[in-house]
C-alpha cells in the first residue's frame, strides 16, 4: 500500500510510480483497484467535468467536493488534492486553511500546488504543519494567460530556472514533483538531480513515474493532450450505449416484460 513516505523514498530499482486523475467515486474505485499508486483530484476537473474552458474558474468548494467523493472510494492509493487557482499564494493563512481543509475535511493525504518562486516558502510552511506537498513545474495550466499551454523549458535559461526551482521545492520538503510538457532531456536532468521522485506528463520516459488525465487514458476526451495515449474507447462505448437506449425506447423494445412488474390485486377501474 503506497504512502507519502514510500513514494518519497522510492528507490532507483523500484517500478515507476503511477498516478492518474479521478474526480468521482466510481472512477476512483476503478483506478484504486487497479493498484495505481496516486490519485490526483486534478483541477483539470474544470475542463473534464465542469464545462469550463480552463482550470481558472475551479473553486475550493468544487475541488473539495470532488476530493471527498474520491477519498471515500479509495482504499489504498494516495489521494492528492490539486489546489485551485488563487486558493494559495495570495495570502499565506488562507492558503494553509484551504490546503488543510482537503486533509481535515475531505480525506486527501496531500495537496499539489502549481509551483513557482512564490510556492517555495509556502511548501516549507505546509510541510512543517503536516500537509504533504507535491510540487508541479513546467507547463502549469493556471498560468495559461501568461504562458499558454505549449512546451516549457525549451531554452537553456528556462531549463536552468526549472532545475533551480525543482531543487528549491525538494529542499522545502515537497515529497514529489510533477513535470509537465518539458523536453525529455530536461526532465531526465531534473530527475537525476533530485532525491524525491519526478512524475512526468509529457516529459519523456526518464521520470520516476508517469501521470495522465483519466479522460485521456480511457478514451473519453474530445481534445486529448498531445502527449497522452488512449488505452480504451469509453467515448465510443458511451455513444453506442446511449444510441442503443434511444433506439430501444423508440422501437418499443425497452422496457420489456423483464423490466416491468404488475400488481394483480390492484383495482384500477
Ligand atoms: O489537473 C491536473 O489534472 C494536473 C495533471 C495534469 C498533472 O495537474
């Protein structure tokens, strides 16, 4: 059974770590039963489930509700709440309260912060208080208005800054680091430099683990991330099931006698 400590202390010969997002109880149950190490209640819930066109509108209440649903369904995996835009970083006390709520009220084991120079000291403080932190560098979608959603750390200066921030977050006590949409050789260099595990998403094969958005993995996304891979066709299966229901009702095939019951003793005249 994975724990924050077993993840942080993963050895070089251990199998790569696995992490998937989940936003609801049935999906989290399936991911957990498959033995995935970490379940991230991503703020990608904004795009995948809540109909927003970015992660920026996601609220603390929304993320808390989804975190609770996931945590209630999970027995083994480490559940990580992905803190929404501006729920941390503006005011230290408010950030700590928002992060603490995910553990205290919703059953998460850790929080993830989209990281930068502004999250080093906050990470240190959260860890001091007993709130494990997963850092996140490279493409950080909460900065979509500044950085877009393209590849990051593609020149020497940006790669050096990313390495510096990765080391600063490790030193501040983060137990792992997500690296998103950066060159594989930059991710390999960061992975080599850190003792804590790196979890890549669009960051090549040399990270200590991999994470993807569940909708991309099961083939539900309409617009999957370019670096993702679909391992199933859930969208196709849903489309077939919904069309099957529609046709069966229109054709008078559903409900059949096996889906209905009659009370013979009723006097309905
Ligand atoms: O919100 C999310 O799903 C994420 C992953 C892509 C790492 O942050």
